[in-house]
């Protein structure tokens, strides 16, 4: 999966949590650091880095980390699979990935209903 988050501390905290769940994570601060488009992969990106190109080039899912509900819904209107609050805990992102079916739970977790 590709994680695009400009904030260094937050990017590290999220990538560690996602890796602990068994996901291979490429964590970058911006699109310029991406060597190849993530065709068939999951993208988690902050709303300022969201672009329709993620889906247009074949990302399987694009989850947007939005500062407001309006930003999140706008991303969904432009092709994002789902949105969650940007300042959520790493567990909230993991729960959202279970909800989307990106990660298969051994037992059904309590998850956020965030799909667009």
C-alpha cells in the first residue's frame, strides 16, 4: 500500500501501525516521491494530496484522510473509495481497511462506516 502524508511524525506513526498489521507500506510525503503509480494497490492519502489520477491509473482503493467532512465528501465525489478524519488514530485507519475488505479480520472488528 501507498501512504501519502506530509507530516513526518504522523506518517511514521501510521506506517508503523499499518506494518504491524502485516501490510507492506511505502510511506512518502508527496507524489514526487512515488516511483511508480500504485496500480492494483491501496492508497491512503491526505486530502491535499488526493487526485483523481490515483484511481485513473488503477489504484484498487483510495482512502482520503480529510480535515473536514466537506473535504472527505468532495474526495468521494471525485473518485475516492472512502474518507476518514485526518487526525484519527492509526487504529481507525486499520478498522477502515477491514471495513473495505482490504484486510481480512480473524474476528469481525468494530469498524467505522466510512465508505462513500
